[in-house]
């Protein structure tokens, strides 16, 4: 296997299958701790973990749309 030297002035590319590091972070962030905390909080709402990730995806889409609108 050939070794590739990274350019220290440039960020590494996102993992294969992801458009950006933000996409990777949204798809892979740990929702378990947040979910457990919601189960034991005084707040009566306990959210499904998939809904947490869906909310993060929605926020990322909104950020992208706002950035495009400013161009």
C-alpha cells in the first residue's frame, strides 16, 4: 500500500461517502447520552434518537440554504 503525505495547510478530505465533515458528524454523532438524559430529566418529553438526528440534518440543510441565499 502506497503512503500518501498529507498537506498540512489543507484539511483532510471527509470520509468516503460524505460530502463534508459536517455531514459525517451529523450522521455519526452519539445520541445515546442525550436520549438517556431526556429520560431522567424533569422534562416530560423523551425524544426518539432518530428524531434527534433528523433535527440535526434539518439544521444542517437550513444552514446550507442560508449560506446559498447570502451568495
